[in-house]
C-alpha cells in the first residue's frame, strides 16, 4: 500500500475546531503513536484517516486504499456490550468487513475466527456472551476481530485503556507481529513510557500539529510543554480558522 498522506487537514464539529492544519505522511509499514492532551483531536484524526469524519479543509490521500482495507478499533467505552452476542459472533464480524455483509460464512471462516480467539488468549471463549467479559477480555475479542479482518491499515483508539498489565503486554505483542508483517499501524495512546519504548514514530497533537517525527524527538520536554500550554489556552467557542494551505 502507499502511504497515508494528510495535507492541511482541518476538522470541526458545529464550527468548533477539533483538529487544525495537520500535514504529513504515515509511511507504509510504519507504527505511529498519536499522543497529546485530552481534547487534542487524536480520535478525530483517526476518524479522518478512516473516512468517518468529513474534512473541512485540506485532504486525506489514502493512496487508493479501499474502505474494507482499513481496520478501526474504537475506544472500548464507546461500544455497547449489552447486546446478547457471543465472542465468536463478534470475531466473525471481521469477515463481514473483508468479504461483505451478505455472504454466507462456512467452516473455513469459523475456524479462522476460532484461531484468532486462541491467538489472543481466549481459547474456549467462543460461546461466551460479551456482556460477561472483563474489560481486558473484551479488548482481546476486539483484537481477534481485527486479526480476522486482516487489513493493511490498522487504526487503534486507546487500545490498552482500562486493561490489566498482562493483557496490555499480550496485545502489544500482536501489534509487534502486525508491524513485522508490514502493516501500517496508527494508535492513540496516553502511556508515554510505552510509546517511547515500543513505537518508532510519533505524532503529537494539541489540536494543531506539535511534532510528527521519530518518537524521541516528538516526546521532547519542549514539545510536551508546548502541547500543555496550547491546551490551557484553548477557547472552546472558537470558530474554524482559515489558514491558507
């Protein structure tokens, strides 16, 4: 796949700015952490890359990548686990994205879904209802769905939030495997120690782009201070600016 190129990307909700003038490229096969203060536009950036949030200014060039080739893992808190569905059913949804919602799936697809559950440490959980799972177990199910989807571009919104240390370590191992396979990974994260240890590239946001480069440089004390100062100065009623491209 080609790189994902952002040119002067600006996104607003009800004319209120969420993301301003972000430009850069997620190189093919790169693994990039997106960091910044709360409200910095990190989730908005993922949605823009996925094509789920319209861009007010600028453009997102996905290099011709089809929608079904993009896998998005939203924040777990945004998902309703009250629906009576099994772990296997959730994982099978990954086939729907890749092969189409109206295709009848057979033994091969079921076996692949079972293998994905086993790969994330949930062998024997196929029939369990998702509403009975812990936060960590549910996140493992969602990672199994991504394994089945088999997309070259993977977008993760706080994938390790509210999970235990063992689950976080196991799921980080899955990310390393994807990276080794040449997939492009973009992950919103808050744990800067994890980012520094595991992610080669980093995009720091504070609604505007603070840094987009190697992780050590992006996480410099000067960049962290700038992001914090910009967050403290945000005006929630500001309108989208019209900076030239």
